[in-house]
């Protein structure tokens, strides 16, 4: 089954099968991101630049800023949720995310 | 690969969206197929309808484009009546109540909580009264801005109002210019005050003199006659952390050729703008890439059929609007018109006015002026055509206690965008917060002697709808952690402004928790008062300090200011609802 993925509202939402599921303005923790040198990047999610899928993992490239060190820019692919049996579950917002390095999206 | 938006636009866009919009309105919101909603919402923008954010399903923001901010006699009353009847929804704003109009930084009007089923009736009423929502949003010619008192202003070089009207008539509903790569924001100013803010628009016409045979106007040193017209600048804009000032393309045009040049540049953008990447689509990026000379050359070679003149003598040195210079930095207060009457600028805090007040203002405009009202780019209203002998009585009207012609500097200087109340992009709550800030600052902070204006602009995100980069203090939505918990925060920028030498604010202090911002501004102003050179303006003060020194002056501090919206207002369906959780969002409105 294919999943329809889109960045909507000028980068404010990731929509999965025509439902807005993942929003900007959250704080995400990233392990070993390429955005900055912090051991744990504390990222303000300001804008989604692209969305893709790798297996069952939905991933996005995010414009934002690390509030620990102040570095800003666009990240590599970061997991945002999983598709299981046709339904999408967002990754727990407090979880530490590990950037992936590829996406077919 | 073209973007989703480009694909949707290539299927249906522009004028033809209207029939489908009306069909959906007739059949009800639920008649829009789920998998076509996003495409239709994108197309509806062209007709001024913007679906509100998640949790507010089935409700729309409706934008009325009032060219140059001009509301002819009677039109403000129509807006007030529509707001009163239709702009009510399940959420009530604790400061502004249940039905209100927002006057915007581009001289337009926004109403919220509009239901699709009401759209045909609203359009009918608007259009019967000469108003329209056409192209108020979406990828085409947006509302044309300028000096709102064009045609009346005592400081006018050339009357831009007939030019703006002609552009509006030519390019609204014009299929050749209906689908551009991105929004197209045009400013045409005829006054020497800079109040059209051309520098931050995609295309700007600014007053200028040119010695061309037989023209009218002033007389040059060499005795030749100068014609009045406009110099042209291209590629300004504030969005996305990539602010640009419009660039001089070395062209002067007489008023009658403005439509040809404006149409040529709009076509150049249509054909050459980036349709593969919306973040790179605005013409400011094309000007970056090509340079202003190539823009001029392409315009001359491919898009106009007459020889372009080189730029004329501008009057930028005389600009005062949003410059922080102390003279006509805004259009608040009583000012002379050419015809001996007066225009009276009234302060509308953060641009929002309850529907009842809108109706009352329309009555006052009838009683004391000609009934006409105009809107400025600082979210304020201007009542025009008030004779000298009516001024005192007008000033004594109770409504003017709330919308004052001589407000406190902090009330006067406040501009705020829509924010999390309705906008998907926002990171923080904005309008109500800015009202709370202004009230606290008014009660607790004194500006140093002789400073009677201080501009603070708050935008919820980097789109910069509140034009934060051109204020004394720029505030932009952010997040930070306070005691480990995520809270709404603001980045603080300083010293921006327009004028002969425009400059954007420098972001000196990042991520101040929102409840510490008033204290930070109080400390900053205290430092300014202590270290100021004689009667130095705040902007000049900022200019001679480096970022580190300024960051030290902006000392965040908790005060007795309390911020009820520090939590993530984005996770609510409406930040001010009693049960604000997304799960408690009301269903889409049922069809009447
Ligand atoms: C639902 C509310 C709104 C949404 C979703 C919205 C969306 C946006 C977006 C996406 C941008 C960036 C444009 C770009 O990248 O080209 C922007 C910029 C802007 N908008 Fe809004 N906007 C909203 C309300 C307003 C209001 C109330 C105003 C006042 C007229 C306004 C005026 C502007 C201005 C002046 C800019 C920035 C300057 C520029 O780059 O030209 N917007 N808006
Ligand atoms: S600046 Fe951002 S938050 Fe404010 S109205 Fe514009 S898009 Fe929305
Ligand atoms: Zn970091």
C-alpha cells in the first residue's frame, strides 16, 4: 500500500494520506546530527523542507535551530514516524532521534 | 520536478477556481473530497480564502484586498457588517471578543472563522460595494500598496492613486498574470515620505524626477524641465531568514507607462522564476542570481516595446516613514491635506478592531470626514477629509480613547502578525501577547526625553508578516527550554528601519522566554537612556554598538509581567479555549 506524503502550508506540516500529522514548533532531540557539534542537538523545528520514506519509516529534512548552541540550518533525514498496516504513528516527541542517511523520497 | 502546488495550479487556478468554490459552498464543506482538500485549499487562496490551522477544520480566513488601503465612503461599514454577521466561530478571543477585523501590514483586511457556505453571500455583498478578495492570497498580484493618503497628502510629488487603480484594474483577473511562481507584491508611492515601503516589496515604484523633453515639474540647474514619474526597484522581501531590499534596476517611468513596465516585470517573473522550489521562488532570488543589470536588459529586450529611460532623481533623502527619525515615522495624528482639510491617523493596537468599533468608526468617518477611511502599513486606520473646524469634536469622540491619534509610544509602535491563533506556520502566540507587552511597557517604562516613538514588531515565524526586520525592536517566534520544559520564546533583533539608507535589524539576543521579554526591553531602554549621546535616535544608538554590547543591554528578566501563553499554544485547537486540547477541537461547521 502506498502512503501519500506531502509537506504542506509552506513547510508547516507533514501530511500523511491527506492528514496533517507532524507539525513545526516542537523541540526534538537528535543524536549525532550533522547540524551542529552538540552531543545532543536540541532542535526547534521551524520548517519542513522535504519528506520521504525509508521502509516503514517516514523521514523529513528539517530547517531549524539547535537551542543548545545556536547553530541553524537544514538537517539530513530525520525519522518522524512509522507506518504500520496503513496507519501512521508519530515518534514520541521526547524521544532521542537518530538521523538516517538516505531516503527514497 | 515541479512542486505539488505547481501541479495543482496547472490543473485549475485563477478565475476558474471561483465556480468550483461556489459549487463546494453550495454542496457543503464535506463535499470536497478528502484527497483533494489540500489542492483546493491552495487554489482557494487566489480568491482570498485561507483555510485556518489544524483544529479549526472548515473555517477560513478571508482577506479583502483594498488597493493602497483605500476604503471609499461606505465600504468600511460593509466590512463591519460582514465581520459582525459572519466572522464568528467556536473560539472567542479574550481581548477582542467574538467578531473582529484585522488591518494588515499590506493595507488589507482579514476576517476569521468564515464558513465556506457563507462565501457566496459574502462575495456578493463585497462585490456589490466595490470590494473584492480576488488575488488577496496565492501566487499572483497581491494587494497593491503605497502611501495610503495618495492624492491627498501635502507631501506628494506625484499622485500615485490613479496609477494604482489602473494597475489593479489591469492585473486583477488577468489570465496572463494569474499564475506566477510565487506571490507578487507591488508598491507604488508618490509621496516623499517613503510610506509605501517599496524597499520590502517584489516590485517598487518610487517618486523621481527626470529631465525629458517637454515634461512638467521642477526646473533643473541646466534650465530643462523635469517630469515627475517613478524609479523602479525589484526583488525586496523579508521572508525566510533571507531578507532583501529591492534593488535599483536603473529605470525611470512616467506614470502612463507604469502598467507596461509592471506587466513586463511580472511576465519576466512568470517565465523565469523558480517553479521547482517554492523556497527559492520569489523574485528576490532571481535578482540575486541575475543581478539588477540583467533584469533590466531582459526587461528591455523581451518584455517592453519602447526604450526604457535610465533612473531619475529620487527623493529618498526625504523619507521619514519607519526610519526612526522622529518626523512622520508613521501616519498617526493630524496631518495636512493638499486641499486644506486634514487626515487623522488613529492607532489600532496590533491592527485588530471589534466589529462594533468598525461600524462606529464608519459612522464617525461619515460625520466628520467624507466617509472615506484608509489603511496604513503599520496596521492603523486614517480618517481623511476632516475640516479644521471639525477636528476638536472628532478628537473628543469616545471611540478615539481606544483608537487614539496621540497614543502612548508603545501602543503606537506595536505591530503583530496573526500567530498561533489561526496560522499554521506560527511558533508562538502573537497578537494578544503584543497587546500585553504594550500595556506592561506603557505602565512600567519611560522612554528617554524627546523619544516619542518606539517600534516593536512581533512575528510568529520567519515568514515575517509583521515586518519585524524594520523595527527598533524585532521579535520573532522561537522555542526554548525553561527549567527543562519547552516554552514559547522570542529572538530579539535591534535597529532596523527604512529610509534613504534602509537596514534590517540585527538579531542580537536569541530565544528569550516570552515572559522575560518585557523585562529585557525595559533593561534595553534603560541602557539606551544611560548611554545615549544627546538626542541620538535609538536606531543610531544601535548602529554604533556591536552585537555583543547590544546583547548585554538586552538582559532578559522576569518581572510582574505574566504570560498566560508560555505553553505550546500550537498543540491547542485554539489557544484561548477553556478546553484547548486538540482532541477537543469542534467538528467542521454543519451546513446551514
Ligand atoms: C493565516 C495567516 C498567514 C499566513 C499563513 C501567511 C503566510 C505567509 C508566508 C508563507 C510568508 C512567506 C512568503 C514567502 O516565502 O514568499 C508570508 C510573508 C508575509 N506575509 Fe503572511 N501570512 C499570513 C498572514 C499575514 C498577514 C496578517 C499579513 C499582513 C498583511 C501578511 C503579510 C505578509 C508579509 C508583509 C510578508 C513578508 C514580507 C515578504 O517577504 O514579502 N501575512 N506570509
Ligand atoms: S509571520 Fe509566520 S506566524 Fe505570523 S502570520 Fe506570518 S506566517 Fe503566520
Ligand atoms: Zn547544537
